[in-house]
C-alpha cells in the first residue's frame, strides 16, 4: 500500500508548502487515514444480543471498503491492542491481513506482541519515555505524488504540555519540510490534544489521541472541524480522516468522521477464522483444581445450593426458571464455542463463585441460577428461615451483565423482570392481570 522509508530517531517534517507538479490537474490530492486505538483485547463481540458493534472480522471488512476508491490509505493503530499474551499471535495475524501500516507500542502490551507483529511484516514503533528530553521517535512513509507522511509518537505517560510541545518542535526542526505531512500520536484526550495543538501551531497537521467514550449508541458522534482526531475504544468504530493536500501550497484540508463497525457489516471470513482459532486454542479457560464430579459433591461442601436443590421445596419456581434464557445460559455459550472465562463471568454461577469451569464437572443446572440472585441459600435450605435468603438485589445486579456493552439496544429492567418474576407476589400479579 505504501512505500516505507523507515524509523527515524529523531526525525520529522512539517508541511510548509507543496510545490506544484506539472503533471497534475487536480488541485487536491486526497490521503485517507484509518485510525484505531485502545482495542483492549476485544477480538470479537460476545454475541449476547443483536446490535453489538465491533469485532475484528467486521473491522476487516470495513477497512477494506474504506481503502477502496482511489484514495491512498494509511492504517494506523495507537496501541493498547491486546489484553494478554495469549492474544498476541492472533491479533498480529489479523492486523497483517487488514493491512496495518504501523502499530504503536507502549508498556501495556504483553511480551511477544511486538515480535509477533514484526513476524507478520507489520511495522511497529515504541512510545518514548516521558522522562527523556530528546526529540520524539518518528516513522516515515512515502506516498504518491512525492508526498510523505511522518508519524511522531508522544510518550504514553503524562507529561507537561509545554515540555511535550518543545520535544515536538525539536523533532520538527531537523528535517526537510517540503511536501511532508506530520501526524502526532499522543495518549491524550481530545480536549488536552486541542490545548497541545494550540501550543504547536502549524508544526503538525493532525493530532491523534487516546480513545474517549462515545456519546451515541450508534457511534456516529460528529467530529468538530480541525486537526484533532478523536477515537472510540474497543474497536466499536474507526476514525477516518480524509486529508486533502492543496497542490498550490495551502494548508491541508482535514475532514474526520467515525465509521461504526456496525452489526450489519458482513464479517471477513479470513479474520473470522483467526478469531475462531483463538477461541479454540488460546482463550483463557480456568479449570477447577479438583477432579471430583460436581454431581457427587454435596451442595453444602460446594458452598451454594444449585437449582435442583432449591426446586425440592420450590417446584413451581424451578419449572418457571427452566423456561427462561437464564436456565440455558451455558448451552448458549456451548453452541458458539464460547465456554471461556470472558463469557462465563455472566453465564455461569459456578465460574462466578470459583473462577473456574469445566463442562465435564459442571454443577447441575448451572447458568444464571437461584444462587445468582438469592445468595448461596445454604442456611435457608436447611432451616427454611427466610431471613437467610436474599429476596431482591435490585437493578444493579442485572445491569452488571445486561450493560451497554452486551446489550447496546438498551436494557429495560421492568420488562425484563416481568419475564423472570416468581414467588407469591408475582403469581398474584399474574392472576390479577389475567383476570382483567
């Protein structure tokens, strides 16, 4: 996609003016930058509900679409990609297939990720120390029509803006400034980046930063005009920056927008295959230390009453629970090969209480069970004393799993509660409603 000159330590350039070219009749030459950052290990959506944005397979399709149409494209990631070494090889392979031109590395990335990227031919550049005073690291890319882009990389740690501005200026003074776009990648929020941009003046053409929360559920927040390009975390949307370089020497015109990695996008088959291999081979699956069959362990020794035990005294409630999605939470994961820690935290009471799960040693009736809402039930099951059972933990318990991440279309507590309501009050309300 691009001709890469390489890493310059230090080096940079500033677009002071673009010399006219005799063979060009187009006054503007577009360059497209696709920017991601703070994926934070979100290799794919969990699939708990419709409407979820993100996932590498759909990102790959969107990057390919955005790279078509004639504009030269740079694909850049600002770092904080994975959440552990088990993901390094899979993200590196996927980033290679998506055509990433540069990935920035800071101290949060696991050992082996940078090596994995380089093994796939994906260039990397490490963020510098905040304690240093030398010019910033940079990376140069040769573009069409004699242009070039230089990415300057700011420290990941906090640093005084005036000190950072001095380091940027020191970097920018050492290079030929003709026909050069300068992109500065920080770990700052948009407001702080705007303050930095004021200090820098025309030293840089575009400032990229850390991800910030989206204000809209469809990830289509408007990006204000200017040289500040914000980002959205966890791969929910891409930041797309179209840069129009005027052949007559004017400052580049910058148009930035978010492109949501929407659920309607067809996943890329190759990258989807990488994701499935990750879940088959490497996704964390914490196993119990014991080899005892859970069905033979007394529930008191286990530490909580399972649904069948509760059903001995509450058969109607057990039958009603069996008709809900909560009762089938484990099967839901098994059907899509997601019996892994990141999903079991919401789908398995056994995992929530023990930080471990094995389907071969599964507690009978595991899922979102009686103990999830009512507590361990040990004393209550042996004495029938109602003061030893939790009756209503309220909405806070529900939204710990039914949150915006897993249910982006919104969670309506009252309607959802009606689907699982049980007990004398619920039965009386249902009878009254049926009689009206």
